[in-house]
């Protein structure tokens, strides 16, 4: 296979440049309007291709610097292997090669998703956590309704009681996801 370097901003689906990007449903140009497919690691491909062009490296040189075989890099470029399945050490090396933090490389590879950085409880789980806290609180346990009565209340009323408890104790249970304030 023939190795070549890319012009800045050009994406080839197969890193060995043997096939057309359109065969893999991957855009030919990297730009602000191009959205990377996190499952395939397209963002990582874009970045590696840009770094190869910037440094004037061939595929073999880039693969050696990253610490993988050229065959593996070709498989990643062709979509026959996914970046999200690549070893952490390789992703760290690729991050260094493209000049980004390792966490960003994991995002670009599809190994992490932005929502992985947040812990989200459902509204019902948040209300349940707050109710348990109320029942364990020495000052509030006498004011909190019994469990059956609390569960029989409309959700808006439960949210209002939790908000009162949050205000009085300076604790936070409702994250705002899915919370509609009582009217």
C-alpha cells in the first residue's frame, strides 16, 4: 500500500488512502459544520490526519509515534476497528501526538461521552433521596409526612416540600433536570 501525507483539513476514510471517503459516509473536509460520529472515532481520525499533515509524517511514521502498527491504524481509518476499543496507553500516546489532553482524546475516540461526566438522578430518585434525608434529620423528621402520605401527594407537592427542606437545611437534592417548579 502506498503511504502519503494529507493536505491540512483533508480527511480520508482509510488512512492508507486506498478508498474514497464517500464510501464510508465520512465527509471529505473537516470544518465547523462537520459533526464527528463518536461511535467510530471520526474526530480522532480528523485530528490524526491533521497532525500527520502538519508534521509531514507518513502513515507508518505516525503509527510508530503513536505506538500501534500501521495495519491497526489502517483498520481504524477504514472503520474496521473502533477507536473506542483501543487501549488506554495508545489513546494517551495519540493524545500527545495530536496535542490534546488524554480525556479529550477519549471523548474524540468515542470511549467517553460528554454525559459520562455527570451524575443524573431521575426526579423521582432525587425526591426519594431528599425524603430519606428528611426522615433522618433530627429537626425535620417530626414535620415530614409519613411515607404513604408523601407518596400519595402529587409530584408538584413533593417537589415543593423538598424545596422547603433544601432551603431550610442548605442541602441540594434537586439538580434541575426534569424539575418543573410548582405553580
